[in-house]
C-alpha cells in the first residue's frame, strides 16, 4: 500500500486545524481554572484533574474546529490569496471540512457537558463565537475583539470545569488574553499585503504593549517578583519577531509576528497562572507552548 497519499491527506487536515497553534488552546483552560482558586482549595484533586482533562480536550476540539471553520468560510478568498491551503489546493473539499467542523464542535460540547453543565454551556457559547467571527464579524471593526472573545470563552470552560459559580477574578483576568488576541488579529490583517504606514505600526505597538499586561497587573498588585518576571516573558518573546519587522515589513515578516504572538498567548496565560499562585500549571503551559513551537517548524500556524 502506498503511504504517500495517506500522509499527504493527513497533512492537509493538520494544516487545516493549525496544529502548532492547537497546543496553545489548553493554556486558556488552564489559566481559567487556576484563576478560580479551586485548584488550591479542593479536597478531591483526582476529580478536579479529571474535570480539567475533560475541559482541555473540549478546548482543543473547539479550537481545531474553529481553525477549520476559518478556512471553510474563507475558501473563496484563499483561492486567490493563499492557493496552497488545503481547500483551494483541492486536498480536501468544503463539504468534508464542514462535516469535520460540526463533528468536532459536537464532541467538544458533549465532553464539556460531561465535565459540568456550566462547562458545557461555556463550550457551546465559544462554538457560537467562533461561527460569529468566521462567518460574520471577521472583516468588521469588531472582528479582532470577537476573535479575542473566543479565547475568553475557552478560559471560562476551564473556570466552569472546576468551580461554579465562577469567582470574580476568573471572569476578569482572562480579559487580558481577550485584548491581546484582539491585537494579534489586528496585526494579522497585514499578512497578505505586508505592513506599512501608521495603521500597521499602531497595531504592532498595541500588541507589544498588551503582551506585558499580566506583568503590569502583577507589579501593581505587589505580586511576588518571580511571577512578575514571568509576566515579562510574552513581551520578550514577541520583540524577537517585531524587531526585524519594524517600521515596515513584508507579508512573511508580519506572519512571523503573528506566529510569535500566537505562542505568546500561552506565555501570557502562564503569567496569569503564576500570579494565581500555580507555578506548576504555569510551567505546564510554557511546556505546551514550546512543544507547539517545535511542531511549528513543519506546519504553519496562521
């Protein structure tokens, strides 16, 4: 049996879901869970770990489905601007992708629902947000914020998985991730034509500023020095990509910023976990980001 077509087909699906970026999805859930404080106070750690594992699986399915839905909705645009992507290249069909997306989304809601009714509701809401972004709001003025809201929903899946009602800090802190993801989405609008002019520079400057929001909040709240230093990691990581792409950049250089920004989401969530007093979870989030970046050498993430 010739394995080449099989491997080529598998690669198309892995490209469709943006495999490297999928490693960052659990970061939202883990941060949301850490911020509830329930991980520190629960007596039944085995049950909490099981619920958290279910929430992570649900978030991965939601994220992968959302990325595939992006290509489903953009198939006509990609045929002109990104002809090598799975759908315009003919490696998969739109009908196949739609079935794949709906199946993953159904599984995500079912898995989260088994974890808890609240987590299932959060997963369902996040699925709805992904369709709202991909199908309606992507190119609108609120498109970046709607993309950030998808990540915010993912964090609530984690929070709802380990505690209900969700404490105030778990509602508020993930807003940092929402704003940061919105900024990445704003920069990504320059991926095709390249970055130049005031709009591009403003988008990049806002992204860099927001990458340090966790560290700033930690400093203002007299967090331990080590957790404040962890809060600097997203900015330091991002600046490596921004430096050669300032003040103007080719489309490829802009994609480099976006890719760095995507993995910076995990680092930002690690900072939130650190400030919540969960260094081991923060370390796990960083490990996931490193793993995703390693996989990213063979698959694109944007």
